[in-house]
C-alpha cells in the first residue's frame, strides 16, 4: 500500500466519523405570519387551503439550502415531535431543480412516514405524511405548512377511468406480445410531458410546475419502495390554448388525434420525446382520469392541480396507462387477472389501500405501496400472485411504455 492510498483511506475514515457525528440538517422552524399577502402569494395560499380542515397555515422559516441531492437526513418538528427523515432518493434535475424523498422511521405511537420535497428558485414545495398529511409551499418569499385532509372528502380520488373498448383490446394485444419482463440495465425512464391551460399557467404557473414535479417525485418514491425498476421524468411543461373544464371531456378531446388541440399537443410530445402526456386542470369532481392499458397513441392522462401531490394521483393515473386497475370492489375487467389494486378495510385505524385502490368507505390511509406478493406493508404482503400484483404489471410493461417515444 503506498502513502497516497493510506492517506485516502485515512481521509475516508475521517469523513465517515464526521458524517456519523454530524446532526441531520434542520429543515424548518416556526415563524411569524406575514402581515398580509397579495397577488400570486395570496392566490397560492387560497388554492392550497381548499382541502385543509384548518385554513390557518403554520408559517415556517425553511432552510431551502439544506435540500440538496446528497442531503443524507433532515430534521424538523411536527406537532411537538422532533422527526428525522433519511434519504430514500435525491436527484438534481437538468434544470437545477432538486427532488428529495426521505423516510421517517416508525415509532411505537405512529406508523412510518415519508417526506417528498422539490426545491426550485421559488423555494421548497413538499408533502409530509406522518399519520396526517401536510403540504409545504412557498408564498410571498416565505413558506407555510398546511395540514390537508387525508381523505380529501370533497371529491372522489379518481373518476371512472375511461377506456375505449377498441383501444383496450388493441392495447391488450400489444401488451401480450411486448409485455415480457424487461431486462434493460437500470430503471426504465418514462418521460412525462405536462401541459396545462393558459389560464392556469397565467394565474399560478410556477406553483403548478412545482406541484407537477412533486407528484413525479412522490410517484418515483413509490416505485423505489415497491422495488419497481422505473422512474418518471418531467419531459417538459407547456401552457396550451384549451378552455375546457371537464376532465373526462378533456381526456376524450386529447385522445382524439383529429382535434386541433390534440394535434398541437402531439407535436409538443414528439418534440419533447415524451412517452406520456399529463394534462393538468383546475376544479373538477375527480382527481384524475386515464385510459387503462393505453397504446403509444393513447397515452394521455388528466390530473387536477390540487391532487397533483399528496394523493399519489400521478403514479395512479400512469398506473392505469401502464395496465393496472382499481381494487376489485371499485373496478372490474382488469387487463390481467392479477392487475388489481387492493383495499383492506377491517383493521380499524390501520386500514389501508394501495396506490391503485380507492379508499375504504370507513376511511383508510394510502399505503403508497403497489400490490405484490413481495412488497410488504405493516408486516404483511400487499398482494398475491393470483389477483393483486400491480408491481408485476409495472415490471412487465415499464420498458414498453418507456419506449413510446
Ligand atoms: Zn383510477
């Protein structure tokens, strides 16, 4: 061993000792509320407060500079508890945006939790799940933290997913031919082009863009947590001239290649080499709609702004496109006998539902997991090989969908 080598080892050892002794970076602490909010900041708070049971936000001093791709852990206080989140995944994106996901360890009182953060020049947008659901957003040069209702009771999470029978059967054929286990090295990268209406972009473009990335960040963590070798990537964000307000009509309109709007969006999609198009819309009854088992020409989904993050709507709708269905109680006729999501509703406060499932009528928490005989939640498998294996659907089709463009 030469001297240089020994010196490097010494440095490595020193670095390890230092990193072990360094505390987690503080993420935020309580702050005083601003006197008043105007313009975009006021609108952002109003929009964010729609599903908050308490409309008064907690204003926080947030250390945006602590959120980096290589940040190992972050700590913060929530409801009187000191919590530490350790990195599950941290990425610096091409435009400089930081995407960071962490896990909050379970203790005897509470289930495990999660935090997903997106850092842009405007600040940090994030979701914390720890029994309850919280959203962090920048507003007026500061940040606020709002508790959101985990059930979003005012709206069903997802509408009936529209699938045209002819498209469905052709997608099934394609899947049967091409849907073999992918063997590509590294994760399949599914590029998502996000488009929104000019009106939404004008009113809250920067906010919506951060929420879109946060939905993707959150979805990517569900893939890591469920051992699915895929990642979504934002291929672009484009405002478009579209005035419709119904999500299901919008889906129909953009799936039809003959409409002018669809032609324009398809051109943008080709330009961005995006596998999938996500249209982001304002208020509707639903959180999202998408066709089940889409072909390359039909890979369109619609997601409502306020459902972009905290509700797994982005991975849910993409899950439909890739070929997964809801839990059998809320959907039938799956593409494959094992393509169902699952809800478990007889465990009281431990009730849960998977990414593709509807919540239990008597309340349940989204487990943020995909069904599978090899994915665990609360000490048990989330699924089985016969009926509940959304992970297998993802694994068998991820490379096919990643190759749409
Ligand atoms: Zn759905």
